[in-house]
C-alpha cells in the first residue's frame, strides 16, 4: 500500500513538475523581456501589469464575457443536437449517405469563417447572428464525427444483433451507439472550440459587445495589457467549455460501460 | 447501376439539385439580390469581377502558403527536437496541448498590434494557427513508432540521429499528413480573419468591403474563389501524401 502510494506520488510529480517548470520559465522570460526595455511596454506589458489590469477591470471583463459565454453555450448545444440528429438520419440509408456525404466533406474543407459577413447580412448585427454563425461552424465536425462513429461498428456485431432478432432500435441503442460515442465526443470537442471561435469572430465583425469586441477595441487603442487580460479570460471560457464536455464524456462512457 | 457509378452520380445529383432548388426559390419568391442572390447572379458576379477576384486572391494565397510552409518547418522541427529529450518534452508538451484548446483566432488582433497591419501580421497568424495541429500530429507520430523497431536499431548500435532519420521520422509520416491537412485549412482561415480585421488587400478584405456595400453576390463569388483555393490547397497536401507513400514503397 505504502509502496504504491510513493509510486503514485512519483508519477504525479513527473507529470506535474516539468510542465510547471516550463510555465515558470516562460513567465520568467516574459517578465525579463518586459523589464529589459528591449520591447516597448505598449507592445508587451509585463505579466504583473496584465494581472493588475485583469484585477482592475474584472467587472467590465466579466460583464463582456457573459454574452460570449452564453452565445458559445447556445451555439455548441444547438450544433450538437443538429449534428448528431442529422448524422443519425443520414446514416440510416446508404444511398442518402452516398448522395450527401461528399457535400458535407466539401463544407468541412472550405474556410467557413469567410461566410461570417453573409450571416450578418441575413440575421442582423445582434447576438442572434453570432449564435447562428457559431452553430454553423460548430455543426460540421459533430456531424462528420457522428457519421464516422456510426460506421465504426464491426459488421459482425450488427449481424449478431440481427440474427438474435433484435429490433432495429435496440441494435441502434445497444450496439451501434456505444461504438459511435467516442467518435461523437471527439467531434464535440472540436465543435466546442469552433463554437467559441464563431462567437468571437461575429463579435470582431459587428463590434458591439462581448470579449471579441473588447479584444478588438483594446487592440485598436494599443491597450495591450487589457487585450492580453481579455484573451486570458477567453482562454478560461474555452477551457471551461472544453472541460465540461470532457467530464460529460467520462460520465456517459462510464454509464455505457457499466451496462 | 454499378456501385462506383452510383457513388459518383448521387453526390453530383444532390449538389445540382440543391443549386436548382436555390435558383427556383429565388425566382419564385423574388428574394432581393442583397439577401439571397441566385446561383446565376453569383456566376455573373464571378465573370464581371474576374480581374478583381484574381488580383485579390494573389495576396491571400501568398500569405497562406508562406504561413503554412513556415508552420510545417517549425512544427516538424520542434517536434523532432523534443523527441530527443524526455525532460524538455514533458516541460513543453502539456503547455502546447493546453494552447491547442484555446480559441487562437481570437489572438489575431494581438498579432496585428505586434506585427503591424501589413502582410507580416497575416503571415504570423497563419503560421501560429497552422503550427499546432502539425506539431501535435508529428509529435504523436514520433511517439507511436513501434518500440521494438527503435530497440532493434539501438541494439544494432545505430546512433540516436540515425534511428530518428531511418526509423522514427519515416514512421510518423501518416500522422504528419493528417496534421498538415488540418493545418492547411487553418492557415486559410487565419489569413482571412486577419484580412477581415485589418487589411486593404486580399479576398477577406474584398468580402468585408462587399458586405459593407451590400453586394452579396460579390461576397459569394469571392467565397467561391476561396473555396476553390482551399480545396486546391488541400488537394496539393493530399497529392504530397500520395507521393511520400509511393516513395516509401507502401
């Protein structure tokens, strides 16, 4: 028991210490660079200055982070529902899949962010346009992953289910979905980062509210400390949403495993 | 109908069907051209503005290609360096994985503050966002190399460098190319967003300018050109992968 604990502590230390040193070295380098005067503070304020700005402007930043956060949640939630539902529908028929899949792949390849101005013409300059654009770009990775996942079931399992005369719905929930879930979650992980990008990009272009607006505004005014503070907060938003899906994946996969 | 023929005909029919439906809807309901131009309007805009479109596509493509190449050199280089030292790898790798999660497009204004509103900032952004998938997939490839092969070459007294050059590097090509494909699409996105934010040239600039003038047909024509470039670029990476495969004799 004691022996195992030391091993655990040792592996934990090996996993945590080098990255901590890496981060510390990066912060040290950044501080040194800012203090040396080689780089103008207007271009690169010290980490300390960024932290002070973050503390001073936290009220404003949180107020602007709220619409960004909510829009990204709405975006990924709708994109997940639509992507998974359409993925299941397309996978139901081989011909439907053959007809639609190349179009989906084409959309997956093209730079969809370029369509942002069109969405603003269609849906106005409010939060709704940002959410719809966010759904649009987060939707494709979820859809593609769902389709790939539903094809991942080994054919022998499906045939076994059929020869046991299981109804199609039970084959779907009992056999195909468990094989598809890891794929679907990997699509959701990509989708959630895309959803945040979609919202921020909309905020860049409409420039009315949100962290994207603060980032653009502080860049235009050379308030680099505020810019970095806003980016840091946006990273927190991104990691929080990503963490939520990671936790959801762990819970769902455990429930499916225990059955 | 043979299966291969069907696999070619069905998607074409679907795409043509969508275009026909779009055209019919616009003609039946007389949508204003600002809101939804018909496919024929877009083709007309494409032909009328062919000169301007090609002129603006050149800087976009130049910055994308340069950024992608730079990201490839940096990504492959850094991953290769890290594969030689476990300690450095453990220090740097988690940070890069964490950076992979944050929305990097949002950093674009920061690069514009740092590198100005000219092409250097667009090149930097394209490099920055294309770097991560390339680096991470190269890293994964180098780590996925068959252990017994590495041990075999060590027992044949191959130096670390020779093992790297003859065993680990060739073995990671499949991984690398999957990263390069993601990097290629991301490089285009980076350049376009940078052009949205601050530029007086490029397709992104043309799209935003046409949006301000409510020339939706020109926006969609510019996007069509962009799609063509994006798919062509992706095809180039794909062809590169096929060439490397053939060369490796698979």
